[in-house]
C-alpha cells in the first residue's frame, strides 16, 4: 500500500512542477515579439532563434542590437549608424 501513496505523491509533485514551469512562461507568451525576444536571449546557440531575434531587432529599427549578429559588416555598409 505505501507504494501506491509514493506513486501518487510523485505524480502530484510532477504536476506541480509542470504547473510552475508553465506559470513562469506565461509572461513570455504575451506577444509574438516578447516570446521571440526571450527565446533569442536564452537560446544563444540556436541559429533559428538568433535569426528571429535579429529580424525582431531590424523590424523595430534597433540596429545596434543587430550589429553583433553581422559583425562589422553592418557598421561598414549602413550609413544610418554613424557611430
């Protein structure tokens, strides 16, 4: 009988942990831009999320945020950045 209680306790603990993770992520789901920004800043090795983050920066005209993605090429070719 104690093994059944242990299984139930483990299942409830696991559900509680999943709820906590989802609760933390809800703020990231407010908008497409917000989740793209958060994922891009967390997943630094993912080329897909970095591409999406660079597009987000370009759409909002945050050119200095995009500069690290392109190295010095963006700075040399874009006269609007006169730094």
